[in-house]
C-alpha cells in the first residue's frame, strides 16, 4: 500500500504567478487535509475534505487559495497571485473517518516565491 | 482552532536516558483525541502515540508513553531509553486542526 503522495515536491515561482499542488491520499482514506508549515513551526490547518465535500476551511485561508477534491480521490491546492509570504511547505494528509482520526502525512511540497 | 502550547522549543537528552516533552491545550469539549507526531529532519511526519480523552488510562507505545491530565489540559510525552533515531521535531496535536509549535529533541551520544 502506497502512502500519501504529493507533487511537485519543490516549486520555485515568481511573485504573482499561480501554482497548483496535487495530493494523492491513501486509497481507502476518505478524509483529506491540507496544512501549511513554515520553518520552525507546527503545521497550520488550511482545509479538509470528507470525500468530495470541503467541510472546513481555515479563516487564515485567503481568497487566493482554493482546494478541490472532485471525485473524492486526489486533491489539488491552487494558490493564485502568489506572494512571498506564501513560501512554505504545503502538507497533505489523509485519514479514515473513524474515531481517533490518525492522520498520515505526505512528504510535503516546498514552495518558494521569489 | 484550539490552542496547543509546547513551551520547550528545544530539549536535549543523553542517549539511553529518559526525557519528557510538555504540551498544554485549550478546549471546552469533553471528548476528543490528542496526538504526538514526530518529524525527522527532511522527512515526513509520523504518528508516535495518541490518547482518547475519555480514557483515563495513559497510552503507551513501547518506549513512548503519555501523562494525560484532562482537568489540567496537559498532555506530556515521555521517551524512555532515548535512541539516536529519536532525534526529531515533536509536535503535539489536538484532533487534526490544533498543533503546537514543536519541540526539537536532540540526543547526545
């Protein structure tokens, strides 16, 4: 069984450009989460999906961020008009919707905005 | 999101010794889960141990155990017989959405 995979692993983009990250969760997991993590900090919750429904979205998530999970399988996180403050690692994670919700993380996608 | 506080930015311990990492959280709910995750340098986050709030018994996983004090909203992680491979950032988490800033654990050989 493969784990959570994320693509690309690293992305360098110019300020103002749009970027998209993809996440493929563990196949039987119906919950999918996106987090942002900066150096020396813990993960910051962005949003999560139950199947294809986006059930929660952080107030910290500006309108430039959008996430989709169209068929309840893979998910994409798009950042429009990137800013230098968007530079961070974007973590995807998945879990089975059971009590405890142990979350399994991908290796993350590093974004550098120059 | 619930507030999770890890007051120790960095801890160091001699190999084979015991170390305790602290975590406090804030919530008004009575039923929830707490987690400790480990993030080795340049590697992905993995679960170390979890605790169900309605269970009074502290969780244990081999050399890892927790001291869960529900009334005090405290959830510390004890690592016994520390090994070099335990060196990592350790994060305390409340459910999936509340995360501490992490404690960097250094193991001295």
